C-alpha cells in the first residue's frame, strides 16, 4: 500500500534498532531474557530519562548496547561498582545490571558480595549459560560438576556456585531464579525487582548451544527440554535447598523478598546523627 510504513516492534521505544540484528548466536537464550527485561521496564512506567542499564563483558554484556536508554558497557567484572556509583550520585535513577554468570561471579564476584551486603538499591539480572560463552566456552564458576568445556574436556572437577544461596548469604533482599522458557514468571519477577527497594537478584538460565551445548553433545532442543521437564517451581523455598542439576532437577521461583535499610538509608542515618 502506498504511503504505508512497516509495523513497529512493541519494544521499539526501548531498542536501538539501528544496531539490530544483534550478535547473539542462533538458539541463544539471551535475547529472550533481554526482551523480558525490556517488557518489565516498560510495564513499570519507569521514566526512561531516569533509567540506566549497566553491563560487563561477555555475551550478555552486549545487551547494554541495544537499549535506547543511558547505558554503559563496562570493563570485565565491574558492572556492579559502576552501577553503585551511578545510584549514589543520583538516587533517583533506576539502575539495572544486565550481565552474565562469568562477569558477575568470577572476576566480578567480590563486587556482587559487597553490593548485596550493603543492600544497594540495584536490580541485577544474571543470564547464566553455565560457561564463558563469548571467549571460547571455558569452565565458569557456574559450570556443573563433570560438565565438559573447552578447559575441562574430561569433565569439570569443581562444584558450581548456588547463586540464590550466595545472594541470600550476602544480604540480597529480593532473590529469584527462572529459565528463559518461563517468560511470564521471569517478566513478573523483573517487574517486582525493579519496584523493590534494595538489592534485587534474578538468575536466569539460558542455553548456550555454541559453547556449553556443543561440548556436552546437547542440542538446543535438548537444553530446552531439560529446562521444561526438570523445572521444580517452589516459591519461597529456602535458598540453601534450591538445586540446579540438569539430571535431578532445577528449583525455580521467587525465593526471598523482604525489606531492610539500604546503603543510602544507613549512610544518611550515620551522617545525620
């Protein structure tokens, strides 16, 4: 039809469409997690002029480059301290950290620990693909025991972090875990995390067919079937009792939500005494 325009994507207002298509591999789950995050941001009515997305290095870290918001693709492992500085400098900002398990829990692990301890008012979304997907599929702090990677071809001899338990032990006040298949639950959790005051952490399991899947002879459909068939939804579960085992089961749900003073609250209290 003459004069017609192409229909817009519902998230065009939040996407830098000039940078599309994205660089994520076919079958990668990051795009779905990214979409859920943008839907949640949009649904909360958050002012785009007061919203920032910060990411680190890795496949998930590329997300910051695709949002039509103030965004920062920071150095490896440093997304949380960058986000912390932004929130302290301008408390009115809604600050979202969107990154991967390697960036947040290996080189960036110490920053995660202390931001959760301080109860910084941040929303941290961790896309967990069980390996270092961008740099060659090496073993990560989340790689399952005996899983094969480019650096553990005979199987990973180490045990992985339980990320919800780690977040809880450090003091996070909102904790959830979903897979990228559970998009409605995931989107709802991100929405809740964005409106929660305090340190919010959401782990999202996403397939990496290029790295983890290929090394473990798992097709993308195999990984998705595992996410579907092994999912055990237990809202309110004790983080110490959650499991992430591709054979035994994967505990999903919103595990923790409570209030306690944020770092900013405590800082003001100390300096006003």
